[in-house]
């Protein structure tokens, strides 16, 4: 087995067996391609089946010069997945990365926007242009439903269950979940699809996608990033934000409002509750309020003061 064939087989496995999105497959492929390029550059002939820990350790050391610890840890994790795949397919008996340590990194707390900052961003949208109504509906949906950017661009008309106040969202690994949607969010989507979208000449194959560009085609992730960046510049927002910032803000604001962590987990589509628990650390004042309002000792103190 050579590296080119191994990469193709691995991509097929990720797509068919794991059901990963094209974005995830691309990310895993890039990690493996970096290793392949390194081996070519150093004229190393070890195959995927024979490559050993020493060569991989040297590769990991070389990447430390060009990437930050978080990126390096993610790359090592991706390569471990590749060698686990080779073990699964009986190509080799071991994972040569098992004994290679990943960099120690702290858990990065997500950036968030305040309610007023979100209001200012949405208010900055130019509604005199047809794409203005679309952009308002998109930002309201990103924040109102806590979607990933890939989930937003892939949202379809057939996923809208407005009579039941839900939308059907297809997340990572093609896993689907129902997410509640507010009346305000539904109103802006309806304005866009009934007053703007109906006048577009929609390209074949894009008829069911909700959010379209001016050429009647599905929007790209990059376009969403650009729209948000331009709005941030327009209001002189002194923060580096992305579509994911709206998702973080959605979860944080729900938690601050007293929402149950399990409910937030379900709406975000997190497989593990530990992923959702990061929001417990975003606003420590919220934790203090919870202690003040619900801890039995605190309640006893208040009774004593009253007496």
C-alpha cells in the first residue's frame, strides 16, 4: 500500500463508513497530506504499513516550528485516527502515534457577543438591498437556533416545520436533530423566502436550499464569514468574530437565563455533555447567582436573617 492509495481509501472510509461531512474529510486529509509531503521532502520510503514511531516523532517535532500547540494537537489526533483505521482494516497491528505525547493545551473559552452587540450587528444590515433580508434572516437563525455555519448553509425549505415551531438540522456525521425556532425568527425567514427568494432564478439542484446567493445557488461558508466580518467592521466592533460566535452566544445566553445544560446540549447537537459544559465557565457571575438562589445553606442564612 502506497500513501496515495492509503489517502484515497481513508477518504472513502470517512465518507461511507463514518458518514463525515466533506469539510471534516478535507480537514483529516490535510493532516495526512502534511505527513506525505514531509516524507517526500526527506526522501523517506516508509509505507503507511511500515512507518515507525521515530519517523513520526521527527515529523511532529518539525511541525512544532510552524503551527501553534492547539493546531499540532489536532493534527496528531487526526493522524492517530488514520492509523487506527489501518489497524481496523488489518493493515498493521499497532498505532505508531500511541506513545507520542500531544502538546498540553488549556481549554479555550468561546468568545461571545452581548445582546446589544448582536442587536447592533443585525441593525447594521442594509435592508434596502434584496440580500439584506436574507442576511437578517441568516443571522437571526445562527443566533436564534445556535447553528453551525455548515448547518445554516445546508438548511432546506423542507427542513422548516414552522407549524410545530421546529426546524430539522443536519449536523456533524449527518446526524439530525430538531431545534425549536421562535416566532421572531420565523417572521424574518418568511419575509425573505416569500418577498425576496421567490424572485430569484434558482439554479437546478439548489431549489430546496433556503439561503441562496444572487445567482440562485447555495451560499458558501466563506460568504457567511465575509458578511459577518463586514458587519463587525461597519459597527466598529472591537472583537474578532465568526459565525460560530453566534452559536457560542446562543448557548451562553440560554445558560445565563437559567436553561438546563442537557437541553442546551440537545439543541447544539453535542454528543458529549462535557463539550457543552465549557459554557459553565464563560460567565462566573451566573454561577454565583445559582449558588445564591438555590444552595440550601444560603436559604438557611436568609431565614436566620429574617428571624
